[in-house]
C-alpha cells in the first residue's frame, strides 16, 4: 500500500479495499433504507447536500459488523499516516456510506464542524476531526469527483482507493454532481489523541 501525495496534505492511497469487499458493501447499502444526508448535525439541506447516507454506527448487528470490517481495512491506512505525519491518528469516527444518484452532489464544505460552532462542540465534548477519509467503492459512474478548490486538486474516484486530507478550513472540498450511474463512497474521520 502506497501513499501518493496529490498535494502536500491531500493523500491518495489505492488498493485499500478489495473489490469483493466493495461489492459486498454496495449490496448491504442497497438492502437498507438510507436517509437524506445531513449537514452540520442532523440538518438536511438538499441545496447543499443531496446524497443519501447509511451510518454504520450503533448497535444493529449487520451495520456494526460492516463498520468493523471497514475499520479493519483502514488499519493499514492509519499506520501509513502515522509514518507519513509522525503522529498517530488512532481514534476513528464510525463510518458512513454515501450513495449519489445522477445529479446528486455535496457543495463546498469543511468537515471539522458538526454543530453551529466549535464552541458548541467543545461544550458537548465533541472532539475535533483531524483527518478526513473518503473511500470509493465503485467506478461505474461519471462525474462525482472530489474537488479541493484551494489546492486545485480534482480526485477521480477509483474503486478500493481512499483520499485522506486535513478536515480543516484549509481544505474545503466538494463532491461534484454525478452525471450518470450511481456513486458509492464511504467517509470517516480520524482523531489525534494528545
């Protein structure tokens, strides 16, 4: 497994997920009822984000075991990031699977604020997201690239690969609209433990 810098802190890591695992995850997603993906914490605004989401957190056995499978696949990524940055990102948020139908998108945003402000998060004990991970599960669609406008980096999804980036204001990004087909991706965040 290799780390390929697309920019100083936007990292491309191919081959993280085996094709059979990607297909298995897609089948699980398609067997479940997905929710409209929110912005901030549980706020849905389809003018900003129009995809559907399946959160793998919680206690439901199938979703919990699917989260555990994907976390296991991401352990080598965490080790690579430890070597790359020289610090460990050992805590991981539960994984969410995103499904983008034709025309669906996620406008420009940053990943580290879940509530209306960081102060509100601190008051509730919500940790700061340090690194974002987007994993791509399929490639049989057009459009749907991940675009970082400040760095002028466009990431073309490739099945089994992940892109890793700082979840801060320095790296606003967006999921461009899917033109045809259906895009399946996963997302999670890593936390540095002090």
